[in-house]
């Protein structure tokens, strides 16, 4: 895979130079090179020869059981990753293309990511969507949030490539998402198509983001209205009035699952920013800024890191993908209010992890960024999320010319 992913890496290796080390820390190219090197490590450690698919963990564990599904899916041996971890590689490649505009990443999408992703496509059930496990196995559940994450990536790819195929894919996913909405609890999207027991922030907040991004891409006001309704429903039903952060879910009895996850808050920040950009109403921007400050206090609470500038706050441990999705919201906010504080905090975390939490022999990172716990098995989604975050840091530094000398 290095012939596809590693142009910078190959040239540097040929002369015995670490490509990341020769770039200024904090430079856009520095983060892009780290993101690329992480992706290269993913494909070399998790890749399955002869397929576009990936393992769930490294080292591979044939007895692994995913704990994030809606029940026992009956999969034996788990030779391949589930859709959710696999989809993290789509997000990473999409983000690094946006940051670099390097067309080799479109080749990666065509030759590696999309052939693997299509192994999860389920066209037997209508409307078609992506299932939680590969379509060569027994039929598996379809999750609305899994599909929404793909839809968001597809719109982002449309925005960065202007290739209509990506917009078409996003709109097809939206057709599936709409089938997961009804008037129970006053609206909202369910979590799982087959087990409609709750409506979760992780389906409704990104559902709002997807609809609002589709509006930005198409100017179809139906998407704007649907995005606004999902945002309002989530805010009304799942926001903690004390700190502005978001609870996890509400079940059909109206009982609230009160866990707070970084990605839920981040997606509501991004939805508010998109509503501000589409409507010009400053109340949305003020709300995004209020929630962002509260999220910073709550989710950057994993201890202290130390770099050449001094001490800084570490992200909470073991939630790397949640942090990556939260970063999307902060990146969107910075683009409109130009406040660098939060994105700089993300960048310092990313550099700290590269120096301290990365296994030099495998190129993989631990999920506990405080260094307290080392992972015996490294989850695919953690690595993909780290690559995505590095790519978003590269875009941030490049677009804002925040180059560190």
C-alpha cells in the first residue's frame, strides 16, 4: 500500500529521514504527513490481502465481540471489522483529501475504501442502506447513525471534489434516514432500524448536520427545514439545561439515558454553526459558542500534558473517535468566529500523542492519551479517528496560516 499512500514516506525512507521529523511542528504539512503515515499503518496492520476489508483489532482476535451493537448479531469469529470502525477510514481519507487536495487520495477512495465499503451495502431491504456487517454473512442490523456518518462524508467529498456521485450517495442515505423518523416522542430519528427502542443524540445531531450539509450542497429548502427540526427536537429533548451538553438518548417511555459523549455535543455545535451560516441568525452562533466552552471544560478533562509551551489540558481518555467527531464541530465553529483556542488545544493533544502514545514499531496509538492505560489490542476506529484528527489539524493550519516556526 505504500506505493499508493506513501509518496512522502517513500522518498524520505529512501534517504533514511523521518518525514514527520523534518517538518516544523504545527505546520500543515506536519499534520498531513502524520495523518498519511497513520493511514499507512492502518492498512499494513489491519488490511486483509485480496479484499478491501479490514480487521477490527490489532493483533487480530477471533473471539472478539463488539459491545456497541443493539444485541447479539450471531457473527462467529468476526473475521472483518463492523461497518462503524471501517467507516472511520472513509472519514480519514475524506479529511486528508480536503486538507491537501492531493488526487492520490481519490485513487485511495476508488481502489481501497469504496470497494470495502460496498461489502456492507444491503440492497435487499428497502430503502437500501449499509448494514452493520458484511453482506456475505448473515443479515445484520442497520443503524441509522452508521449510515448518517457515511452520508456526511459523502457530502464533504462532494463539496471538495464537485463530483455528483458523492452527492447522489448522500441523498440515497437520506432516504433511508427519513424512514427512521416518526411522530413518537414528537419526532426524531431512531438509533437502529430493527430495534426501535430509543431515539439517540448520535442519530439526531448528525442527522441535523447531514440535512443542513445537503441544503448547502443543493439549496433545497426541504433539507434546511428538516435539519432545523432535528436540531430543535434534540435540543428540546436531550440537552442538559445546566451545562448545555447533551444526554445520550431518550427511550419510548420518555426516560433519559444521561451519559454524555463528546461526539454528541460536537455534532450539535456543528449543526448550530450550519444553521447560523444558512440563516444568519446570531442566536445559533451564540449557542454554539456557549456549548463549545462547556464542552471544552467537560471533555478536555483527562489530565495535563506538557509541551514546549507548557502544560495543557488532555482530552478525556479512551474516547478517540468521539473526540474526532467533536473536533468537527469545533473546526466548523473556528471557521466562523476565528477563535483559535479550542483548535489549538486539539493540535497540542495530537502532537503529544504522536510523541508519547504512539508505538514506533507499529505506528499505532493508544486510546488513553494520559498514558495511564496501554491497549493490548488496538481498535481500528481509534487509529482511523486519530488519522482524521491529524488531517483536520492540517486543514486548520493551512486555511488559517497558523504555521509554527
